[in-house]
């Protein structure tokens, strides 16, 4: 285990045998964390901050070296500088870094296991979509009362100086509320896109596609020329762009699924399913499934392996188009071994050339602010909620967020006044800062709970692999969706009529 400067790096022991006890949920009305945050606010205690705060910073955890290599494609260590600066401001505070688990730094298994075992750090990086299943378990602190406070690390007169909430781009930040509240300090914005080999495109004589029909024609031309057209990071990544495909196909249903506009929340999606608006049996959903299968024909043969990674093959020139995220831009630019010119394009729209149900609506941009820092039940138990919130105020101040985010270089700042260092990322940020991204895309797979979306994922794969007919697949997906919606509405006492559903 790596020792980072003078900070103690805590190894987290996985207590899998305790997972079963996580099923015991507290009432969702007002959790212990909600009340703890309210009590801290009411106390008005602004004395000197003291204590030892444990932090799992996710991807911001410092790399082992600041030298680029194929095994260290994104060197970064700014979190250490910021911790030093914060501790200098608060001599009574010590920040202990906790090393994330290997692989997925926001692993749900890591969160569930350590929450259950009582070993979760005071602050962790997590995905907001996973928290929706955990709000009733007293795991997370409600941040609403803190977000109404001034952020005293922001320069006077700037957004956030009078109310912390005003620091963030409103649309993507507000899109991540859960049942109306913030449980994650969504910290950055990401998006996904297609990266392509310009040299091979020129050789084969194809152009960047803007429609699904053009995309399929380009893939066919590349395949005819002897190339593998398309790949991604395991089978799950296929649904990033294909979720956007669904958003384009079903765009005309959006006013019915999302009556108030803006982000499509869990309640609205559940009500739309319950009322028969968003269902797998509809003509739009069936066409979405059919076109998914058309696109999948051109993927790498190992796409069903969730651990497969086509990026290496793309870097070697063996795959022409690869689906990845905004983080790929910096890694490509740092990589001295790329021997071809590369470019980017967004998911194409679906027109009537591909299906009579398509209207040509643009595919909504994927991404947005899907995750960030959250304060855990451990901070409540140790009386460190105020310290944790203050440290997050410090990290989110534009002058600090800009340094931390640009040092990592694979995400975009969500804070007003923080600018991407890479000019190629500025346009991407402008495309997302006033758009809900995937939060408005109700076809995206994260608009249901984990169990439901994994089952639907497997059913879609079974159809694409000819293990199920289209009729059988949509029937089973429809059953899954309706069962989920019924349970969600009942468990959370959702009033569909009050949300605009008749």
C-alpha cells in the first residue's frame, strides 16, 4: 500500500459477511443524517475546526508517479497540495487519505460493504444514481442546509459567496437531487462520445456520420474494407450511446414522461411506466431494440465480456471507432505511442431513413454531473459533519476546483469561474453546462434501481445475441419495468397525479 507524504493511508477491510444487515432500512421521511445536519446548522457554532477527517477522493487519489507510462496514463497529485493548504488554514485538522479500491473508484460493492461494516470514511466519492437506493438507510448526510450557507472560501461578490448552491451550474447540479434533496456534492461534469481514426476514415473514404443510417453505412464500409468498425469498454459501454439512441427515437414522448421539463427524476420515470407511457411494448421501444441490434453487429466479438476493453485495440489501430468519455482527450494527448490522427463525434440522431417512428430529434448529450463527494454516516457518528462540509466548501471553491479538476484532466468543472485547462474541453463544457445531460434522458439505464436495470441489461443482450426473440425480450422487459415502478411508487409514496400524470 502506498504511503502518501505524511498522510496515513488506511486500508479498508471488506466485511462481506455483514452485507445482509444492509437490508434493514430506516423510514425515508427524515433520516438521522438529515436531522444531524439540521442540528449542526441550528447550533450556529462557528468555532475553530478540529478533528481527523478520513477521505476517499475517488479518481483524485494521487497516482503512484507523476511520470507518464502506459500503466500510469494520467499522472496527478493536486489533492495533496489542497490538503496541505486546508490544514495550514486549520491547524487543528488532519486529513487522512483512504485509497480507493482497484478498478471502479466509485464501486457500489465498496460502498455497501464498508457502510455495513462501519469502516466507511467520513467523505467518499460516489455516484448519485446509487444513493437513491440508500437514502432510507441513514447512510448519507442531506446537504441542503449546508448548500444554503455562504461558501467563505469563495471571493466576495462571486457566485457561491452568499449561498454555496449558487456556485454550481444550476441545470446539471440540480438534476442530481434525490427526492428533492442533495446527498452528493456533484463536483464535475463528464460526457461520452465516439473517438475515431481519421487516417482509416480517409483511406476508406467515409465521413463522420450525423444520423443512425449514416453510422450503419460507415460501419459497413469499414467492415467491407477489412476493419473492425466499433468497440467500447465492455458490454456496458454500448448503452451509453444506445441510451442516446433511445432518447432520439422517443423524443416525442418526453412531454408525457417529464411533464415539468428539466431533469427526469426517478419519480417521473416510475409514473410514466405505471401509466403506460414508457413501456417496452410500445412501437418506439421496439424500434430502439431493433436498432440496438443493428449497431451491435459491428462491435468487437468480445463485447459481451464486461471486462473487455477495446481502447488498447483502438490505440493500436485495430478498431476504427471506439466509444469512451471526455477523459480520453487528455490520455490521448499524453500518449506518445498513438501513430494516427484521431477525432471525436457525438452520437448520431435517428431519422425516418432508419425507422418511421424516428423524427430526427438530436440525441441528447450523455454525461452531466453523475457523481461527487458525499458525507457518510461515519461523520455523523464521529461528530465531524461540520468539518466534512467545510472541507467540501474548500474543495469546491473555483480556485481550488479548477486546480484539482485540471490536474486530473479527464473531467470538466461544474463550478462557475473554473475553466478547463485544455481548450478542446471548453466547447464540451459549454455544451453541457446549461443542459441536464443524461439527467434529462429518461431512456438512460440509470433511471431505475440497480436490480431492475441489470436485469433489463441482460435481457437486451440476450435479444442482441439471438437468445430471445424481440417479442419475448420486450415482454420480459415490460414485466420488469412495471414491477419496479409499482414497488418504487409504493415504497416512496409517490403521488403521480401531483407530478402531472393522469
